[in-house]
C-alpha cells in the first residue's frame, strides 16, 4: 500500500502540473484545467457560503467529503499536490519526521473557524491558506517565470555552439509549444508569493509536513469529517515498542505508547505498516468504531470566531481612494464587484491563461483595498485583453468570472479609454501618430482620426491626424494603451467607466 500511495501521489501531482501547463492559448485540453479546485471542499464551502449561492462546479468536492467520512484524510496523503511537494522535499533532503509540535496542532482548526466565520459575513480569505490555491498561485507568479528565465538563459549560452544550434531550435520550439511561454512574463506581487511558498517549504525542515500538521485549514476541515472514519490504524498483540512507527509518522499521529493513534491526523500513508518489524501494525476496516473527540478549548474557538468577525470589519472598512478605483479594470464576464470578491479564490488560473495571450491580467495590490488584494486586475500598459480570447471566463472554478462565448465577449465592455492630450503626440507635438487607431480591434474602429489644421510652435500651419474615442464602440480592451509609443505613462488610458458586469 505504501508503494501504491506513492504512485497515487506522483500521478496526481503530475496531473495537477499537466492541467496547470494546459492553461494556455488556445485552450485545447478536454478536462477542465480547474479540476483540482473543483474537488477542494474548503474552497467549495467557503465560496458558496460567502456568495450565498450553490456553485455547481464544486460537485466533485462533495464526493471528496463523502469519502472522507469512512476513509479519513486520504486526500492529504494520496491526492494533495502540495502535500506531495512537501514529501518530495523531505525525500530529496532525507529529512526525518522531526520534532513534535502537538501543542500548536489546534492552530489549523482556529484558522478554519476564522475563515468560515469570515465567509458567513461575505469576507473571502480562504484563498490565502488553501493549499491548492497557494500552490497554483506560486506556480503562476514565481516558479514558472523562474524556470522560463533559467531555461532561456541556458539555451542562449548553448546556442553559441555551432553544432548545437539545430537541435536547440527544435528544443526551444518544443518548449514554447508545450509548457514554457514564448516570451518572459512578469507579474506584480511575485516576490511576496515566493516568500510565502518558501516559508511553507522550509517549514518542512522544522518537522515533516509542518504545514499539514499545524496550519492547513483544508486538513482541519477533512479532520472534522473523518471523526467517524472506518479505515483506522490498529496494533495487534506482539508490539515490541521499538518506536519505528512513531519516528516515521510524517503527521505525528502515533502516540507515545506506539499503539494509540490520533485518527483524524492520520493520512493513511502506510509508513508505519511498512516499517513495523514484527508486522503487527495494520490499517484496515476492522475493529470497533469510536468517534474521535477533538481537544478544542472553548476559549480558542471563541477567539478564532472573534478574530474572523474583526477581520470582516477591517477588510470591509479599509480605505479605497477614488483615484485608486479608476485602476480596477476587471476581466470580461466578471460579476458585480461585491459578488466577485465573495467568489474569487485568487487561484490565478485566469492570470495564467491570460499570460499566454494578451498578458492583460495581473494580481491586484491595494487598488481596491485589502478585500480586493490579489484579485485579477487588468493592467493595460503591460498587456491587453485579446479580442478573440475568452479563456479567463472558461477556467474560473467559482464563476466569479462568468463563462462567455467569443461573440458575447467581443461586445462586452470592460472599460473606456480616454486620451491625455498633454501627452498624445498629435495633440501636444502636432505630429502624426496613428498607432492607437491601427491596433484597435473592433470591426468599426473605436478610435477615429480626424485631419485638422493646426498652428505649430514655429507659427507654421500643419495638417495633423488627431485621434478621437468613439465611446459607443470602445470596449476597453486596452491594446491602444499597451501599444502607445509614449515612454512611461501612456497617452491613452483605460478606465472602468461604462463597464458591464455579469449578474444572474
């Protein structure tokens, strides 16, 4: 079973990475690239409670919970890609179980209560702690860009060798057509995301699965549902008390007598069964079923709930300047702002797929206040919303971005551009520039050029083509802002004026 479990872990980790890398333009993979998020019970419960709606894409999450009741925390030991990543780190560095920190094991339950209380009052914070969202966010914003830089750098060095050029060209073509972007993409907030991910990984050197034991709220939720589990560890007579099982237990679930087990902490890894010298340790469905009694002190429960309420107040009342709000350009199909914030889990699937087309979406910082932090935000100076692309609407697991067909998306207004005449070349230099009009993708150009007679600085008369925005045609895709040749701040800027949001 230990070997079977490892095969399962490798399979699901590779499957997670395959789906992650398949979130690229064009979106061809038949299995939804957000499949793992659809089977995450914590994301499902938090999103539906916060949004006050049933989200049918999360039907798989309920199957995970139903199976957890008899099988226990099998998801943590057999499926979770972050858990497998941490196990891989320990395997590579030959890290043993490490020091026990049972006194802080309650922390993950406190975090779970904190998150769920916040969700009840429409404050979505689960994205920060959920292991699947954390891993996907880290891959999108930091790990894949780092791999891209290193790979491109190595290929550039080797390309100077003449006989390697042909195979390197083929190799680079293979990489760019499969999992590496054709050009390097930069993301805001990537440094902070990397630090958080490194903290989770480095905690593995403190003790095995430190994150899973003490912090992970998804593990805490699954522990609650495994209270009546049937699949349990049992030790027959003949135990020599050698302690091998306790030393190898990555979850520190085996008690000091070597026979008793914290069943809700056990992830059915079968390490103890494999390591038992007299072969008296088993994990099966036999034996007496005793409901697990959680050691949750009332003060900690109350404190966690109170902290959740306080967080709601802080997030809902954080200051958002009116000038800052002009930067909140949301993806096409985004729901009304309050509902969008209730549903968005910051998995950054939309940002990942957008990086393969127009590179429009970036994680927000404080433009929309604390509550909107790390939500997808259009930054048109860096990239634009591709006119024929609807991928961001197809990969959202919570329907925070409603799925649109191409024709509907082409007519969906996400903003409106205005021309800064103090920076626009035809307006302040009296010289022709038609870049914005050339790149405008709408069938009838939303930017018109009018030839006007102007008096130049030297007193001479000139005929200059000056751009004007057709507000009835502009959809706010931002390609004009992206392509504007002015250095620094663009002379044509997208604002959320006239945006169309989705509502049921």
